[in-house]
C-alpha cells in the first residue's frame, strides 16, 4: 500500500554534512557518514522516448554512453504507464504489482537475482541516435537518482548479468587490457581507452569523463551533475507513541499547520491500541477531530507520529531547560530552550556513544543543528565537537552477549555482590574504554582488595613514627602527589580510564609505605590522602564520598574543585649516581631519581672511564643502592 508521508529535506544539507572540519570524531564514523551520504560526480544525460518524452539518467561513467544498449526505469516511474504498449501491458502490470509488495531492502538486495520486463517501448540514445529497448526492473528505485538508468552491460556487473539473462547486446566501449576483441565473459569495470565510441575513439581513460561531459554540455544533451545516495528523511510512523506531527487536514483548506499558540500538540494518554495493532490515534475521536485553524470548520489531525530519531536529534538542546516557559503560549519567535543556557553550554564539548549510531542518530543530529542554525536558533554548525565511541564488553569466549545465548553477565548481580564502585573501577581498569573485550570474571577480586586497602589507608590509625621526615622524604611524597594528579588529569582527557586506576593503585601503594614512616600525619601526608580521594571520586563516587565525610571534610566531595598539579613539582628530580668498579669510584653520572637497577647498570657500563676499568672482563656481581650507587664487581 502506498502511504502519503512526511519527509524532512536532509538532502539539502548533503554537501555540508560531508564537511567534518569543525569536529573531532572517530575516523570510522566519518567514513560511515561519507559512505552513507554517497556523493558521486558524473553527468545527467537526457535520453528521449521515441515519442519524445525526456528521460534523464544520472551516470558516473558518461564515457560509456556508447555502450548503452537498454534503459531501465523504476516500476513506479511516471512514464511507464504512458510508454507501455498494449502487447506488454499485462506483464508490466503484473511486474509492478510484485515490485510494490517488496520492501526496498528486498528490492536492493545484491543477493537477489535481477529481474525485469520489457515494456514494448524504445528510447533514443542521444550520443549515437541508437534505438534501445526500455525495461522496468525492481532494483531501480524512484527514490534513487532519477528513477531511470542507462544500462551498459559490458562495463557494469549488474547490467551484464541482466543483459545475459535477457539476451541483450553487450558491446565493448572501454578497451580492457589484452582484449582479444571477442565477447566478454564478465563485465570489465576497470579503466581503459574508449573504443566503438564515435568521435571519442582512442580517448584515454584519464581524460574521458571530462571530455565527454563537456561534449554533452555543448550539445545540450547532458551536464555535469553530483548525485547523493542520501535521501530525504522519512519521519512518519504509523503508531501511537511518538511526537505528534502538528498538522490538521481540512476539507476546505487542505493541510494546515497547527498555529504556534496551539503548540505543542499533546498525545492523549487514554488511547487504546486496537487488536489489529493499528495506530490507536486513528480511533481516538477526541484527538482525531478538531477544528481547522484557518476556517474554523471541522478538521482531522495527522495521526502519524514522528520517528523517535527526531526527538534524539535535539535532546541535547531540550535537556538544557526542559521546563522553559512551560505553559506559556508559543509564538513565531519562541525558542524551544533557554538561550542563556544554550549560550553557556553549547555546542556539546564531548559526546560518547556507540558506533552503531553512525548513520542514524549521529547524522540526524548534525542535520538538525544545521537546520536550527538556518532558522536562527543557534549560531554554530555542529552539535558535538568531540565524539568518542566506547567498546563493548563481550562474553567470556569473545562472542556477543545476548539474552538468547544466555551468556549475559548482568552488572546488577555484580553490583549486589561487590558494590557499584568496585564494578565501575573494574570495568575501567580491566579494558580499554574504546576497545572493550571479553569479560574476565577473575580480575575483580584485585579491585576489591585495592578498595579495601584504600579504606584502611584512610581510616585505620597507624602508630606515629619517631622523628621528623627528612626534606627528601617530604619532597619525594609531594612529587608523587603532583605526578599522580598530572597523570590522572591527562588520562581523563583521553578516556584512558584503565591507566587512571593503575595510577591510583600505585599512589595507594606509595601512601601505604609513607604511612609506616614519620611522614604519617604530616601536612604532606594529609595532602596525599585528600588528593587520593579527589582523584578517586569520579571512578568510585560512593566510597570516596564516605571517606571524605568520615575524615571530617565538608559535603560533598563531588562539589570540590579538581586538584591541580604544580608544574615545578612534577619535574623528575636529578640525582648523582656514583659508579664504582671493585669498590673504587670511577664515575659520577646524572640520572633521574627513579632510575631502576637495570637502567643504572646500563648507564654505568656506557661510561668510557668505567669501560676502561671493566676492561672487557665479566661483571660477576652488581651492588645497587637505589638513587645513589652502582658497584660493579669484576
Ligand atoms: Zn479549513
């Protein structure tokens, strides 16, 4: 059944939607959107029926025009009825009926064998005046291009299969390499010089399209054209739940938009879905019947509702101020959100979501924003500046979790057992956020132990050690604190949550060690604990709040400023490493304070003076005092 439905003209924005220069989105999303929009350059060429009706076709290969041996129209093409001859009418009607019963997806399926029927009429190929038969086939859609194609079987796989099946000629007009001049066994779609093409014989591939297009333009039979795969957005849905389409139908005035002051149209809450599953709004008398805003006569409302993607296209705007001017009548200059909130918040800085939205939600919301900009509602071009896609946690064996397979690991069960903070921290720690991966049930115990240690570290009193911490000890811990702030802050920016957790684990270890020293209870110790809690808060919001409160800090940890690091404190301290060979000092080397044994030995052995004293002998033993000394025994 044919339906009259509402579309939005997203195709007006096809070219602009191909411009990603203002946004930082994952490359694969950009590629998917580009393919979805499907821009191709070519030519619109005007064929004519024998009766003189113009039939425009779009082709990306105007250089193959001389090889067109038939034309195919969509079964719904308006000329089909007019051109079909009496002899073929019955077969054509039957075919049209079959085509109308299939979905677009069925019709366009590449797996499906191509079928079609001849309609008894002919078209004239404008480049060589040849008479070519006109067919209809269900794989040509009225909604793609012009609903008509020229078929060049020698150089298009689909046309080749069709021509073979129906015994249509397959003349070669692009010379394949090493071609023997015989019939082709498959379509040749590669480049090659033009042949059998009248004035263009011998034209090399790289010049062909441009030259032929120019020639077509000079003769007024064709012109350069850009075609997009993108089609207008069909927003009508035949169902009750959805945003109403604010249109009424009046017998006298036709389609009339609901005036601003009557917006929004609100769905009834008591509509009953009939047993047929049909749209309940069609049977809700009160909703259905209204008066025409223009003439005041009886009218009915549009009962189709909008695609749910309409709502998600602008929720980032609606959520700014959901009750903005609620109950006040709207007028032509009304904005659907508070402009001051918009000024502050928009566009969205960072947006995260699944890659499965690439060609639906993520393209619709870009379109919406551009349309809103053109309506004067916003002054920017893109809804979200940075987009990042999260990975998916799979079942243990790497397959997709699904209810039907019974391999779903339910977060609720884990939360009940371990607590939400542990589950959150484990998910952050165990997988790279943007990659995901197979579920691992074992690692979570490690996170449990870590959070228990954090708890004890903060709350369990320790014995105060004798003496005062040295300046080095204080500087060492302070360096550690600020280094950790830097790491966690930087990692947060790039969604590296796994390394945030590992940095916090290392920091917990460092503080645990400090707890056994005179550092415990000093101001730098307190700074360390406070920093740990603040850095932990986004990952583990509950335990951090609890510890924050129990240590007497003001509610709430989630309203505190993010800690900032002091750049002077994060530079790696430089130490002097003393190198001995058999107990005698042979070198003094500058090294970073946290240099490890292996690295220290490597550095020592690279020193020329040390090399002279080792003199190629085997190093039998290495004594290493961290941060101070390497003694090589040879
Ligand atoms: Zn009216």
